[in-house]
C-alpha cells in the first residue's frame, strides 16, 4: 500500500508495525504524519482487512466533540474528545476528509488570528 497516495499533502514522519505484545506478529501498521502548524496524527491500517483509522490531533486548541455534529466527513466518525478526532476511512474517503479538515482548521486559524 502506498501511504504517500493515501496521505496526499501531508508530511509522513514515521511508520511502525504494531503488535499486541512484544513477541507477537504485527496486526497493524501505523503511519505518522503532520500538516504544518495545523494538525498531526497517524493512520492505523489493520493487516487482516486493511481497515483504516485516521487520528487527527489539532494544533489549534478547541474541542472536536463540540463541532463534529455540524461537520460533514466522508469517512465514519469513530470518536472525538478534546483536540483528538478518530475517523474510520477507506481509500475513497481519506483524501476528502484530509482536505476538509485542512480547510476547516485553516479557516478556524484565520478566524482566531483576526480576533
């Protein structure tokens, strides 16, 4: 799987296999990324079925939980709390959501800078 294609426009900072315990086979790969001064996180990809979970951590202080009811994600919202957002994605939805989040946070940052 080409992570550069999945995470277009993001800087990939690390990649790790994840195991349930030190001596076990990896069950997932995690690809860590960042987008400038807006957000960072990881893409968690399960080896058994290629299920993808995108974590997004905003560098702008706010609570996702208060805003997600009005947001329109292409993937499925899994959880949100504080500055952390988890989405279940697939190859067709991930870039739409990354672009949506980038625009949303850029607009929020610009609004905060005007105040």
